[in-house]
């Protein structure tokens, strides 16, 4: 069975969040909160669960690919359930 990779909530000023592979912030929906996890899938699920309309996701090592561009942080907008 695989290792569990939870999502942890930190204060925005807490540098301990950067010990995790991925971090997410949303200064409009949750000012002062940073989410962190070693699993990008779990992090995106938590963003959707909290019903954030968007988040800025950053990676500790390496970078993300957006088309032919490489970026250190990208804007993520989940598909939220419509009621």
C-alpha cells in the first residue's frame, strides 16, 4: 500500500510549508492561509473541497509546463460543482 500524502494548512508567513513539494495560496478566498502537500492530486482535491475559485500553485523543486513555457507557479482554476 502506498504512503499517505495529506494536505496541511499553514499560516502564510510560516516557512515550514516549503518543506512540502507543492503549495497553494488564494489571497482572496483565504487570506493568510497556505496549503501544502507532497501530492499534487490531493492538493487540487483540497482546493476543490474548500470551494476556492482559484489558487496559485507552486512547486518546491523543478517547475511546471504551460504549453511551451516553463513556470515556477501557475494559476489553477478547478471545475466546481454547479448547484
